[in-house]
């Protein structure tokens, strides 16, 4: 089997497990997946600051769910499914509840708490139970920017809850699993429940990335797939985005395939250039504060526009002020992500000295690791098979 894998993937999977506890585990993460998530997160911030169609054509959410699925599969090999679910919920809900407290104080100061009905309060407190995503006050007003992006957390919580079952079905049923999932995504796309099927599709593709089968299959096909899906997806999206939503959604799906396949196809070329300490330190910071960035960038944009801060009248100004504003926000509130990860709270996450040694001469290359759980890749010798857990 190893002989059929691309060289860059074999190096990752065949590297012996690094010893040294928490510090040793940090050396094993995939900087490339980390960089993809940082790029996708940057695109989310840029789009919300601009709402430009040119930015929309770069679909970021498929990459984010894809990477989350890959990391989830890695975690299932180390711990029971219940432990993985509990960890995911803790890492999402702790920072989210800190955010929710701040938003409730803001809504109270603005006198709009009365607009939130009991069902919405349940959805706000526990997003996985909300219908259509957590919703707060000020719908169809600029205030909805304080909660409209929370649907992503709901989807992540749902897929984390179902992730073990999805992994088992994917391993047991092979092609039938993918036929059903793709059919559900395409057929149900025009209605609300279709979104869950689409995100489950990207999430499940992350399972294949973790196994190595996706990159192996794409090795000789990725250019042809990009040539077919990119132009077709862009054409459908641009032509029908204001007239036929189902066709525009199909265009978005094809664009998601294009960017994902392009990212995986370009990995052997790009990943070798990501080994410097500065690069790894930057990606480590982004990974350690990714949820804080996602949660707080929308309220920052809301404040910039409502307060008429310098730069609020241009998309470039809004984006620049938002990026600058996120730095002190992460320094002040990023501790919630540290506590959720059961780490010592810190103002500015940094790489330990072991990272310098790992990136130095003689390193075999990065391995795929859940950046939030800081767990290493490679089967736990105490567990013979956790993939079907």
C-alpha cells in the first residue's frame, strides 16, 4: 500500500510517532492544512467586510469543513467517539459562551433583548438545538451581523455529534456511501436540509484525506478536475446567482470542488516551502486563535460601520481595520480557547523550542494532526482499531 502513495504523503504517514508529551506532539502537525484553514478564514473575514462576488467565487467553507473532517478522523484513532465529541463541544462552546455573554450585554445596552423569543434563547445557549442556526435580535438590520455567522458553529457541532457514525458508514460501505451522500447534497441543495448534506460531504472528504486515499486518487487527475469544475462552477454562479438559486448553488458546489482539488493537487509543490520557523509560528498562532477570529470579526465589522470609524466607507478600509482590531481582541479574549483546550491561558501563543528542532535538518516532514487537540498522528499502541468507533 505504501508504494502506491505519493512521496509527500508516505513521509507523513510513515514517520515514527514523536515522543515528548505535549511539546513533542506540537512538532507533528500538518502546517499545510493549518495554512489552508488560515487562508479560508482570511477569505471569510474579507468577504464579510466586502460582500463582493469576486470574493464569493473563492468558497472557503468547503475547505474549513474538509480540514475539520480530516482532524476529526485523526482524533477517532486516538480516543473513543464519546471523548472526541466531548472535546469538540468543549473547544467550541467555551469560547462561544464567552462571546454570547458579550453579545447579550451589547443587546441589553441597545434595548433589543425583548426581540429574542424563548426558542431563540435555547438556540443561542446551545446552537446544536437551534433551527436554522442561532438567531438574535435585529434581523434584517446591521445588528444581525452579531449572530448571522453562528450557523457555522451549529453545523460543526452537528457533524461532530454524527462524525463517528459517518466515519463508520464511510469505512463499511465505500462507494455506496459516497453515492448516497453526493445524491443527497445535489437533490436536497435547494432546500434548507440540503446544506447539512453538503457540509457532511466536505467533512467526509476530510476522512479520505486523513487516510491518504484522496491525494492518491487525485495525483493524476487534479488538473483535469480543476479544468472542468472551475469554469463550469464560475459560469453557473455568475449567471444564476440572482435568478435561479438552485443552479447558482450547484455552481458554488463545483467551485468548492475546484478549490479543494487545487489545494490538494498543489500540496507537493507548496508544502516544502512552509518549514520555516516564522511560517510555523504564524500558522500556530492562527490555529490557536481561529475560533476567536471567526466569532469576533463580525461584531468588529458591525462596530466599524455603526461608529463610522476611519475606513468604514471602503471595503479595503473595513477589512484593514478589522484585521488590526482582531489582534487586541485575540490578546484579550483568546484565553477562552486556551481554557477550552485545557492549556495554560496565554496572551500570545508561541511555538516551543521543540518546533525549531522539528523543522531543522533531518526532519521527515510534517504529519497530520488535530491542531486543537494537539494529538499526534499514528495509532495508539494501546488501541488496535479506533477507526470504526
